[in-house]
C-alpha cells in the first residue's frame, strides 16, 4: 500500500498560490536535499489539472544536466485529477477524472511506495478533508502575503496534525513535516 506525501511552498499566512514570490529568497541547497529525499522514495506523482498544466511544459523538456529532478518528473508515472482533459500532454501521464476519494484510495492501494504531490491546492484540500494525506511537507517562507489562495481557507473543517520533522534553512525557510494526528 502506498502513502501520499504532499510538498507545498507556503507563506507565513498560509498562501500557496503561484509560488513565484519564493524566488526572492533563493533556493537553499539543503531544501533541494529535503525535496530530493521525498522524490527519491516516490513511485508515482499525483497532480491536479492546473499544476499538471504548469509542470508539463516546465519539466518535460528539461534534462538531468539542467536540473537533477528532471528524470524523476519525466520518467515517473503521473496521475492527474481533472474534471476536464488537460490542455497539454506529458509522457507517462494518466488522467483519473474528477476528484474521487475512492479512486485516490485505489491508487494508494495499487502503488508500492510513496505518491508525491506538489502544489495542486484544491486536490490537497480535498485529500486532507478525506484523510488521504499521510505526510504534509510545508516549506514556510518568512513573508506574509496578505492575499492569495490558502492551504487551509477559512470555513474548512479542522485538520489536526502531528509534527514529525522540521528543518531550518539559511534563507529563512522552515520545513515542517506533519502526519495526521491520531
């Protein structure tokens, strides 16, 4: 049985939308090691349609010489949760259809290892609500944006988590890894 591990870049006020705002902080190589450890253990990638459509053109032409993560993103089986067909294609990709908790549970049951999720805010929110996320890896940046899509928007049900790991990086980013409290 697989596990779902989510990776998000987040501001102090919970914004995860369009993480271009992270660029001003640079990318600490230690962050790359942490993310690399997540992807190294992953056997599948699960994305929402919007994130898939952003990732496909960005990753599909990259080589290992340009980015050591390129083989993972290009060679790993990708599953896309989408109520409409994505506008781009990417090798090793399967569209699962609209969000269906049972389809995600079946994917977990049929995957031997970790299923990696990055971005995909609405998908992650739904999976958190349905108890399908096994680990939530938040890379929290030292900035409050004041607006934007938040991982935990007001009005959502309470999600109780337990801290399982944390790291601090030279650029001021903090990595917080959580699992469901229980």
